[in-house]
């Protein structure tokens, strides 16, 4: 008995459609976000993350309507990320029915925004998303750095130190994506996942690189993640959420099973 | 088109955050005779058949806003008279005192305190536990109660909190949970029921609890 580890399917949404980019380039269509969210809810997802990757900010209204539609039909926690830059953005998403918002680039350029957001809305709804890449060479001690712009721009910030700072500023949860692994299907970067999970007292969600169900197990047992996030393995029907949960439970991980 | 409602559920809006998901979940399980009203109007609360007290964020802000909005008398009146459900920080606000924010006096409907899990919270085997307690945990039903009807014992509900309630009267405990320690996650006395978890985020078992509330006559 105890707290279950979570499986979080992620919907990357571009112009109103669920897509999944391999290394953010080759984008495949995976359906209508509301339908996809309902399917995952029925399959027993513990939470849903909706990531708006639409390039132009004109389409934010579309996102708000989709979040409203999902929230009216799906009664599990919903996190919305992508383009969250101001407290007004946060309020709009919470009013639309999001339970948490993911702050990524805006935190890097203006860390005080995280503090302000946590004070205003409570840490429980502030997820700081971190995109990390390994920068240490073979044989050197492990080191990971924060990157922005889909992994293209280095910031010089150490990923573990950054995570600790974000928690001090009020982040209630860390969504950690390995940009080396994202889209590769080679599994999470377990090193950075474990380093950050052991460095902070808030839950850490591992993301980036899931290609099979063993990767999800490894994220928890070796990466010490509190939750695992995946997209493409679920979108294209390779595995159901149920199968994933059963596999994790079989590996001795506490899960919420139907 | 006019619709005849025979029963109303007031969701108290005292400025503390997001009531959208609570209202949506109630509406999802409400039949055509039940109307869900999100309100900060004492008259509407006084006239409602059932009252739900939500709460998110810090306790000082919650209690402060309840006083600022002048809703405390209506909340207390509802707790004396009709089926009343408090959720999340709502349960903490019904205790005598919370140690959050350097100590805050609460509404004192249930005698006892809200305590912090602590920065160094550990599991039974000594391993470190994350705080907040966030995610799906099992709820052991301490008593049988109309609000537990149709919900299996040890069903999982969604939690997100760093403080937990410790009531003085053990006979008011309606449910417990284990996270490094066994603690109270549901309280019941007469027509008042309160839970630490979020039914509106707890899938079918959470919706069942709301459905039970909508049909509850307020008797234990």
C-alpha cells in the first residue's frame, strides 16, 4: 500500500492536432486532442499533459477551447504547457480547467516569474519543465545543461542546480526532458533523472526517449522518477496505458490498477 | 426553455482558485433535477440544499478570504443545517488550527490540527519521501458512510498536499491513508463530510463520491 507511481501520456498539440515530432522535426498526426485524451482516460492514465507546440500565439484561443473540452470530460489531473509566459496565461489555463501549468523557457529567461506564479496560484499548480542535455565528455564527471528552443540553444545553466533553484522558487513538480533522448526511443537519460530526483524534494516526471515498456520501469527503479511521461508509444497504438501499468506493476512498482 | 430544478448544490467561491473542475465534475454526475451553482453570495449559499467547500493554496489565504468575503457565517450555518462537503484545503480549514504559514486559526468545526509532513519525511523503511504528497493513494474506509457507497475500500484517490489533519476525536475519522505514516484523509460528523483528496480529479471513484453527495440526506 502506498502512493502509486504515475503514467502520464503527453499530447503535443500543433494547430489543434496531436502530433509527435522525432527530435521535434518529423511530425506525425495522431488525432484530435479531446478524443485522444478521452481514450487515455478510459485506459487508466493517471494524468494528462497537454503541450501546445503551436508556433504562432494567435492560436491560443484554440488551445483554451480544447483544454475546456478535455476538462469537461476527463476527470483526472490535466497539465497544460507551451507558451506560458505571464500570470494572465496561467489564469486563463486554470480557468479553462487545467490543474497545473508547465513553465519552460519563460522560467529560464525570468526565474522570478516562477516565484510570482507560485505565490499567486500555489506551488501545487506550477510545474517547471526542464530540457536538459548531457554536456560532459566521456570519462568526465556527468554534467547536464539546460537548453532552450527545442534543444538548440545552450544556456550555460547546470541542470541539477537549476532544478534545485526552481524548487526553491516554488515549483511544485519538475518535468524533466532529456533532449538527447527525446524522440529516439532509446529510453530515458537515467543519470540526469536520478541526479535531479535525488536533489529535490518535489516529484520529478521523467520524459524523453521512451521506446518500450521496460524504459518506463527503468525510469522509476533506476531513475527514481515519481512519474513517467511518454507520447508516441501510446499515440500510435504500440502499447496501451493498461499494458504499461501492468508491466510496471509486474516489476514490483506500486501502480493504480483498475 | 425553462428547467425545473428541485435541488441545488452551492460550490462556495471565496476567491481561492479554480472551481471549474469541481463544478464540472458535479455537473457530470448531477441529474436533471440538480443544479450546480458556483457562488460567493451568502443568500444563495443559505438557500442551497447542499454546500461544497473547496480550497486550494495556502491556508492563511483561504481563511483570510473566507473572512474577507464575509462568508464564514454562511459556511457555519450550512455546516449546522445541511449536507456539507469540504475538499482538500477545505478539510484543513475546518480544523481548530493549522501550522502552515506560521500558524493559522481555522474554523474549529473539527477539533484538531493540520500538521506539516516535514522536509525530511520518511517512509516506514527509512527511505526519503517527496513532499507534497502528490498522486494516487489508497483510502482505507474507517467507517461505513453514505458517501463511501459504491466505492471499494482501498480505492485510489488523487492527492496533492503538504499538510495533513490530525483530529482529536478518533470517532470522527472516516478514512485514512498511508504515506510514511497513517493519517486521516476523511472526517465525518452528522451532516458534514470532509476529504483531503480531490474527488473531481479521482476518476470514477471520485465521481461516485460526488454522486453520493448529491443524493445524501445528511444523515451519517
